[in-house]
C-alpha cells in the first residue's frame, strides 16, 4: 500500500515538516558518511520510510542540516577549535 494513501488521514500539522523533508535536495551531495544509530532510531527511521516514503539518508541529512542551521554557534565552536589546534 502506498504511503500517499495515508496523507489525508494524518494530522495536517505533520504535513509541513514532512513536506520540508521531502523537498530537501541532496542531489549535489557527493560525500558518504557511515553513521551508527541505536536500534530504536533505526526502527523509527524504517517506519518513517514505510509511512511517508522518506529515505533514511534524506532524513539524516535533513536533520543534521537543520541542527546546524538552528544552532549557528556550532559553526563558531568548530572554527575556534580548528584555530586552536592550528596555532
């Protein structure tokens, strides 16, 4: 059964975030990162794929991008750390 079947049956509040994740473009990404996740997170991501059609890799890339966007201080901390080790 297609995940599209359930779109009209779920709470519309979820549509915005799911649409943003689906619209996230990772086509230009060339790097591959191996990520270790706990079993519960893997299960949840697999269920998300079944329920929405969103691939695990897209969800992880979106989540990391949003984390960095919402917390620009992370970039500053990384830059400061790199400057210290290069001194």
